[in-house]
C-alpha cells in the first residue's frame, strides 16, 4: 500500500475489516480508471485481502442543479470507465438512487469500502453518512488534486500568493506517476445487482427526472477520459507554445479545455501536469503558466470550499468586499436586466451577449470572458446579493464545469474573494472593475464575437 502517499489516505471510521465477498470502491468523484489513486488503493487492498474488487456508482435524478447537459457528459464518461474497469477484471455497477444509499447497499457484502473525495458540502455529508452506517472499514483516498488539501494548508487561504509556497514545497512528493496494478482476483462470477445500461448515454439521461431545458453539447465536447486525453494532446502539440501569450485572448483557442473533464473526475490533474512537463524544453514558460493554473489556482478553489461552508453564499464574501458594495448599494444603475434577459443574451453589450451565447451553446466560455461576464452581472443587477445569486445560478446551469469548487471560487472572485481592494468607483466600490474598453484594448474582441457567431450558428462543429 506504500505507493499511495499517506497524505492522500484517511480512514473515515474505526471499523476493522470484517468478512465479506469483495472490496467495494464507491466511485463518485474520480470517474475514471487512469491515474486514479482511490482505485489503485482499492486494487492493492483487494489483493492484500485476496478478494475481488467491484466499483459502484450512484446515479441520482435530483443531483443539485444537474440537468440533461451535465448528465449526458457524465454518462459518456462512465460508459468508457465501465469498459476500462472490466478490462482489468473489475466489475462496475451503476445503480439508480442517492449515492450514499447505493454505496451502503453494495457495502452490505463488502469487507471494506474505499471512496474518493469530494469538496462540496453535500459530497462531504455523503461520505460521513456512509462511514457512520457501514459495518466495515471505510477509507477515503484523494485523487482529484495534486497536493492533498490538508497537506497544503490547514485553513482557508487568503489568496493564491499565500497558498502557492505551501503547495510548491510538497510538489515533488505528490506529483509522481501512478502505475496501475494487476488485480489478483477478477470479479467474474460474483452475483451483483443489475446495473443500468450505458449503451446509449443520452437515452439513459433522458429517462431520468432532470431539467431537460439545457441540451447536450456533444457536438463540441464529448465526455470521457479518451476524449480528454485526445483534446489535451492536441493542445500540447499545437497550442501550448502560445498558451502564456494567448490565454487571455478569447478570440484564440489556445486553452486546454480540461476544466469540464476535471470537474467530472474524468481526467487526473496529476496526469495533466506530468504530460505538460514533457514539453518543458520546447515551451518552458508556457508549461509553468499552465501548471500554475492547474495547480495553484484550481487547488485554491478546493481549499476555499473545503474550509468554508459558506462558499456559495454572499455572506461568505470577505468583509471588506461586502462593506464596500453595501456603501454603493444605492448607486444609480444605468442598465438593469432580469435573469431571464441575461440568459437570453438580451443586453446592450454585444461582447457580453457573445459570451453568454458561447456558454449557452457550447457549455464553455473563455476564462477571460468569464471574468467580464460576472463583473457585468454585478453592474447590471439591482443589488450585489441578487447579482451573486444570478451569476451562480446561470454559471451552474449552462457550464459543463458548473457546480464545481472552481465555479464557487470564481463567482466569489467577481465579488472580491481571493482579491484585494482597488480604486473606488460607483456600484463596485473597491471591488475590481472591468469594462468594454478594457476588452477592446487588450484583445481582438470583435474577432471573438465573430468566432462565437460561427459556433452558435453551427458553422463550426468543434474547436
């Protein structure tokens, strides 16, 4: 068991291993086979106990804010994961119902349960429920960050600059390749509950009780580790060398597009960083910039949601930000738009409308435009509290990577989280401001608008 760093592993209950037919890996966050520390820990444990390994996943209709778009992408990934597991002799069971209940049902015949880690409130509550109710050992293994959250810091960090040195000190210990192990006892012959059919992911998604108003975006992005790896290798070969120069240029496509795959756990951040490092000689500065975003910026989000239960509430913003926004609460707003008008991209601002269309049609928006998009919602809402709620709701509805720790941190950043006070101005107070003139000065915003028109009009099938 020594190949998994101890900092990744946490026993969630004091139970000793008891008799059981198999080891259960309750897969919920790390929805992949490749570079999955929780899976490899479970393989090692099953080998030590001379038991087969099964993987269980709970598919629920009413996952918070989930819709058809999200579920099709998720199920496309699970279709591939199921096949990859079975090729290693590991059974996969996809069951309908609340994830903790599915896990507990499968745990009744298990001698041990291994689970991966989630960083949001309900994900933590699910794991506590399983650990409290299971009659066997429950072990959590962290695999969706490079440096485990508590190893990096024991508190909510103020900004990237305060987390960065903590992560860098531990990087060599945790940024290491993870080789798959051979399972000694394949799961053939085990009598397991009937699994949901993954032959047609969209058909299965449409059979669930979901918000069907947000259509899938398979024309642009297909779920799964294979799709992620293909897209990333294209990025490394064709676009990494201009990543640092163009990452704030929304008219270009010099980005990795990995955020949605990271959100669903379909790709490992460890694998991404190691693959990027192979290009250091040819594009050293760009590799460093990419890893900074993947490592420090992303893991600051996990730190934020893990140590702050109010990560999705306006009251959780820094005191200085709430104070300065309150001081400008009565400032005149030249333009006010309802959430429905915003979703329909019906504002006076063609740049903002293009960003909203990109989100609505593709499930993605260039990160530089995400900042502008959020800042304008603050400017165009009656109160900062309404702006916060509207931005978060639209973000989580349309983005494939919505409802992620990154989503909550990014929306909070619009309102001052992980930032500092700036020069005071109407409506924003001392919260950072962005305007259309800044876009015109810093990038070719007209080319971005034209790009989105091609995408949303169906003139381009994919990036």
